[in-house]
């Protein structure tokens, strides 16, 4: 299963003009350049050029001399003078391996960060003959649901396979009927032409081989990550850090100001805490609707009249740096970016025209017209080109499309109502001057997703025909309903509701058991495509990216910001795909991802000593390309709860040596809150990780600060061990009745730690674990840092690895933190 460098440079695939790349590339011009990057890395650049169209395929790979590892990225560039033929199914990895007769392929992978307590949970999938396992991102954020890191095993050997792509990636593990496995991975959707001079890239792929057991493979990966896969501000790996904030007290920064931020810093220092960073999170900027209203990136002058500089200067003089939160990609309505640069924003609802009521103050009831020549799809709703729809209101308001007869006579009415949401459940009606002509349902009472009305009616001049939709089952969500109405008058001329959008009348009826036309009120607000919803700053737009770099850099410099934190609280996939033409699918995403990475690279170039924190609703963008530039200081929005965080540490430590979360040192801490809280060592240690944030209410002088100082001091004393090799000591479990434990080991120094947790429902007072990675003939001395009772203080490596170590905790819940160190050989 060893990847060969030259073979790896060819381990990608695509279709070009309907032909497989494996068939056509051998006929193209090819050249290879080999360059020694340093004593441990060799770069190989292979270029293939199609002489007829000018498409250049450039694979840039790196072989590592100190690890059995290879990485590569593939670039496609149109060097010709015309658009290329269609490139599709572009896979950065297209790799086939064979297993031995006796061993079956087993895939080790992990949950992403859904923020529900299952985050980072390990999964083991046996890849049986003739089976296919597909794993992908969801919504465009790389680790929304699954991590993009895999360990493919077969017996006592295997390969780590990693997809580095901060967008919508997909990986397929395809077993044949014999001994083979094909692994294909890349950007999920690619079907595009490239314009002259245009270039796109593939995800980064890394393969790393190992022999032994699969946990040894994981530790080889951890070591590679620390050597080559993590940011190194100032040339060094980030150290374990303690951070603190006032977010729980002030609902992020909504209630924060210059004075209370300085007060909080003073209180931490007064109580003897050594802070590395003071954390200022969401809500510090100009907004009037709460912290999610992002897009005006200036400190609120009412609360921070001098920006953050006074706070940063005050903190720095006391040995503390400042961390500040940003979310530049999401743009809320009525902010500086939405008002001044709408041309920089991506909107999945572009081309939709809506009518609603200002008096109701809500987005529904409404009427919506898709003015595009292509479908618009978002949130399960699909508007066909040049189509009309309507939606009822939250309190039962009916939405109405109204036609008024210009002259008297007979009118032929043909109407089609259709559910355009995946879960449309509505009542539908046709009224003639308020009198019912037709009543039915969509998706209710045995009715399907479509209903027709055909009838000839006599109308007086000025009489109205109302096409009406209600909320059916008293739930107005997911109730978008298409209305296709054609009315042919006495003169034989058809009047189409969609084609004549803007010429008919639109409004709503008051809530009632039946629609009452006498309550009709017209809509008075016209909205263009999602202008009332969050939009996405297009980082694939050079002008937008240039502005962002310059603006954020100035904020960092002017405000003395020591750590840049970037959040991302929307799924971008529908923004990207809705802005792609049929022959350019995947281009918007690709350019955005390239721009996002370039933005961070420029910030890092300008601030080489500054650490970046990646947060996407917690840990939803923890792919390798992101982790090379940043660390996840808030690994999940599932906060504080002990068992969930024990399980997160168990799973995430297999892949990411450095990660962070917060603690309130209490078992039942709410996300926001304050006041005096007890101190529970079990809760504290359940959240103890390399980067540890403190969320206590420091304003309260009645907290047990002596115990908190002891706990944070103990964490400081063992935090460096988190960089060691990692060994799970128990099976993964979320059960209240189980223990869970793991070991971090620094074999070069002969020491490490064991962390074990007896959960509230665990009846057994003891846990026996067999350690790993020790020298068999060495003696190890053990010291209990927290709570554990040990039979003795010295064991041989052989005893610890073969017979095991017994840990005793008399109380539950409780945490045992045990340090061990090699003493003298025996």
C-alpha cells in the first residue's frame, strides 16, 4: 500500500470533452521538474498540455523523506484562446490498492462537528466486496457532518488518506468483487468550461503509509501534522494557551464595552490567573439587531469610542494579548457591505422578485416571481424559470394573486397549483369576487403535490378572480406553492400570471377559517432576491478580497489585535451553486475556496507571528488546508457538557493534535449566564485540552478561586503532553455508565499522562488499562495529579503494557489525571 511519488502524481482523473483523462493525457505534451525543497522534502511538478485546446494540467506533489508520505494538488489552466471543452468529474485522488487474501479492508473515520455531542466520534466501517461507501461534506462546510480524514487498513498495514478542501468535497470507497479497493475523492460537483487564462485547482490530497496497528498509523499522522500540517507563528508550533472572555456574562459582546473589558482583565489578574489571551467575541461592531448582524466591520463607537487599542494596550502591558472575532464571509442585511457593495455578494435567491406587506413586518405572506432563465433552488424550494409562487403567513394570513376583468364577458380560467417545497402542505382556493369557485389542498387530506382548476366563468368589468393559498395544517413553514394561471378573455387574448408579473394585483387576506376577500390588503413592499436575508461575500471576486485584506489588516494593526478569529455561520453551498451557469458548475465554489485561502495567506504574510483561529459554528471547517493555516480554538458549539467533551477529545485527538474549547468548571453550565458557580474537577478535566478558555463569572468574588487556581495550574503542568503520541485506552462510549480513558505519550522523553473519567452511572470503582508506547525494560514512576488512587508508584513497561495499570476512583463522577515518567533501567 506504499504510495510511489511518480505514481502519486498520476493518481487523479477527470473527463474532458467526454473522454477519460487516463486515455487522452498520454497523448499530450508532458514535462517534469524535480526540485529539492529542503533536506526532507522533494517537489515534483508534472505538466501535461493538450496541444489542440491549450488545457494545462499541472500536478504539484511533495514527497517526504522523514515520513512515508506524499501530498499533491492538481491545477487546470486554459492557456488557449477559446473556452475549453467541458471538464467534469474532476477527482484529485483516483487510487487503486489491493489487499492480501486473509485481510479485509476496514475504514476508520470520524464524525465532523454537528454540535450535538456526537462530534468527532470514531467510526469503523468494513468495506465488503462489491460495496460502495460515500462520505462527503454537507452544505459546503468541510466538516459539518464528517471529517475529511480517513485511515484505510488491511491487516497490519494501511494508508492515511486526507482530503484538504474547505468546501463541498466527496470521497468514494469502492470495493470490487476481489481484493481491490478504489478510492476517489475531490470537489463534489465539477462540470465546467474554463475561459482563456482561467485556472482552477483540486483539493489537497495526502497519503501516509504505516505498518503495525491502526493506532500507530494515527500517531504517525499526528507527528506529520505537527511537522508539516499545522501553522507555526514565528516559526514555532502554537503553545498550550489559556484564554478568557466575558461572553457568557454579556451574551458574546452585546453588553461589552471598553470599561468592563478592562475590568474583567483586572479581575483575572487579581485572582492570580496567567492569561495568554483576552477573548473578545461576536457583537463588538456596529449593529442594531444583535451579534448575527455582521457586515459593518468597525468597532461600535458608542461602546468602544477608541476601538480596541486601549484594551489591547492595557492587556499587553500585563502580558496578555487580545483575540478578536470576525465573520467576514457572511453579510447580513442593512450593513455597510450589503448597502455599499451588493456586487460583491453571492445570493442564492438572485433573480427572485418578492412582494410582501410592510404592515405585517414579516417575510411572509408573500408572492415570489423567478425572473431567471434557470431554476433557483434553496432550502428545499425549487422555483422553475419565469415562474410565480406564493406563501401564506405565520398567523394564518392567506396570500393572494388577483386578476381584475377589464371588460365584461366569458373568461376561460386554467390554473395549476403545485407544491414547490419538499414539504408543502397548504389549502388552495379560487374566488370570484369573494365567492368560492374551487377549494382543495396540496399535500394534505390525501391530496398530492399538484391540483388543477379549469372553468369558464362570466365576469363583469372590474370583477376579480383571486388565486389563494393558506397554511393548511396550521404550520406555515415549507409552504411555498406554485401558481400557474392563464385567463383567456372574450377577445381570445390569454393573460398569464407569470408572464404578466407586476401587472396583476397581489396581497393578503386576514386569518380565518375560510378566505374572506373583503379583508384583502395589497402588498406594498417589493424585494429583490434575498435582500432581506444573509448573503455571502464572494472571496472569488478579486475586488472584494482586496478590500477585505486591506480593511481587516488595518483593524488588526490599529487595534493591536494579537489573534485573528474567523467564524462562518452559514452553509455556503447553495450560494455557490445557485450562481453557477449550467456549463460552469463548481466554478463559484472553487474560486471562493482559492480566495479564502489566499486571504488567510496574505494575513499570515503580513503578520507572521499571529495565530489564526478557525471557527465555523464550532468545528465545521477543520479540513487540512484550513488547519495548515489556523487552529480550532472552539472545536464545537456543543459547549461544556462533560461526557460530550470527553468523547470529543477521544475522537479529535486521532487527527488534530491542537484544539480548544471552554470550561466553566461546573457540570451543568448554560451557554450564557453568570453568578456564583461551584467548582467540579470532573467537569474541568472533561474540557481540558491544549487551548483552554475560561468562562467563569470573574465579577463574582465568592467563587472558589483557590480550587480554580489549582486546576488551571495542574493543567499548565501537563498541557505539553497533548503534543505526544495518543492512545485510546478504552472503547469509545457515550454511556453514562462507562469509564473512558486515554494516554498521551512522549517516548523521546520517556514520560506522559493518563486521563481517565468515571462517569456518574459507572458502578465500577476501578478501571484496568494497558498502556502503549513504553520501553518494556524501563521502570516508570507514576504521580497522581488529580484524584486517582494507585496500588504503587512504580511499574515496568512490560507490566504496564501486558498486565495493565489499575486506576481507582472512589467517587463518581470523577477524573483521574496521572503523570508517568521513566526512571532508571532495570
